[in-house]
C-alpha cells in the first residue's frame, strides 16, 4: 500500500513524490494560484499529483509523465 501526501504549491515536494513527477510539478507551480496545495495519490500503482485548481501531473503506464489540462 502506498499512502498519499499533501503539500503547498511552490514548495519543495516531500520525498514521497516520485522524481519523475517533479519537473512537471515545478512547471505547474509557476501558474498555481496563491494558497494552492498539491495532493499525491496512487492509481493502479502510478503516481498522480493534483493541484487544488484541478491541474494534474500523471505518471502513465509506460513511465512517461503528462500534465493536464495545462499540457496537450
């Protein structure tokens, strides 16, 4: 079992956030509303970080990472 976590946007993500997600999270932080927070969860063993505004950074089954809705 993997537990999620929560942290403030614009701060360093906690160690439990996979390295693969960190660059995309940093990019999304640039546009994050003040006072926003990220929530890390796991879906089928893959990391999903969601900002309060609905932006998600998702690890896909092939290991690649996408951001939505801010990235195609």
